[in-house]
């Protein structure tokens, strides 16, 4: 019985590079039937995996319409993934024999299934990561390009952006530190978006406080609560902001506005409710004022 050639790969590129074309042509020359199994990430729409299964399937079939293209979800266990690969092929094509092919950075070191495996030599120094990076800011004038952007955004899960806000409390004077953005009339708590490099939200809060208010010495961040922020930028968007609100005790230092803030000033905590009613505090932070007052009064 003749074997069916199986390519296990991701093809996460906007086009097939020389290495891809070599791999496909080499296996097509060896087998009358060729199956491509595409790894499918559980993360939808990321820089590492920007192209979904359907987009990559069309890319491959445009090159060779006779290819059979199947999806296989990623799995944290190599053993389970190997079993799922074997089951996918044997259940889709019962009574057939398969030979699995891979090349650089391929599945081969992680595969523990029962099927025959063959490694192919590399052709060129092509990197899908480099191709994505080099073309990440490339803008085309075609309708297809614009439709592709539309498709990508509509295929993404709705997102929640995690921000942090901080109430710095001077217990000796019973005051709280507020800031004012450039060209803004209302006061607000210092804070901002968390960063993927932050180890935790407490670290994000400390980083944002330093960036916006200078080198203040404070105690550990204490979590107060969280709230969805009615930020004007996201009111008509599906994506929303949820802020994690912290308080911390001021020890010493001089607050100095920087980054997003144009001004910082200490205010009596007893005036917060009145400032909120008078809209001297930005409306999106009214919910944070309520959280802080409730925390202090309990």
C-alpha cells in the first residue's frame, strides 16, 4: 500500500517563502496524495499566530488545489497532541498509511506517535517570524488588503484592557494625591494601562505611579476593588477598560507630574465626595471615588 505524505506545519506567513515551496514540492513529488496538518493556536489573533486556519488553508490551496488541509489544535501535552494527530489522520483516512514530514523547528522532537517520520533538509534561511515582523507595518492599497483587516478584527475575541489606578494617602494630613492630564479640567487618580512585562498588577501600579508622579516612597499596594471605566475612547467600542484600584500609604518624597499628567496636587479626602458632585473629578473616576470612600469608612 502506498503511503500518504503528511506535512505538519503552521505556515504563519502572508505568503509561501522558498523553504515552504521546497517542502511542498518535495513531498508532492514523493506522494500522489498529500495532507497538510495546520497547527491551530488557542490564542485568537496574536502577533505569533495572526492567520487563522481558513486563511492559511486558502494560501495552500492557491498554491496546490489538490492538497488536503486539516486543522489540529495545539495542546500543552506533547503526548496528547501526538495521539490526537494520529487519531485525526487515521479517522479521516481509515486504512491508509502515512509518512510525516517536518524541517527546521518542526514537530519531530515532540512527536511520540506511531507513524513514520522523516526530516527534510532546510532550504534557505527564511523565518516566518522575520517575515511577519518585516511586513507588520506594510500598507497596501487593494480592497483585499482592507477586507483582510476587517476580517481580522471581526474574528478577534472582544477584549478587556486592564488598567491600574492608585490612591496615594498621606495619613498625617488625611490627604489623597490627584493628577490632571494635559488640556484637561478635571482631576483624576494617577494610573494607566498594565504592561505585558509587569509581573503583577501591584507592580504595574507602582510603575505607573513612578512614571506619573515621580520618585515617591510609598508602602505596599493594597487592592481596593475593580470597576469598568466609562472611558470616552471605548464607549462605542466592543472592547472595554476594567481598572484595578489600589491604595498605598505615602511615606516621603515630592510629587512631580510627568508622563500623562500635567499637574499633581494633594486634596483632603473629606472633599472627594463634594469634588465628585461638582464634577471637579473626571466622570470616569467617580466609581473609583466611591470605592475609596467605602474602603476608608468601613
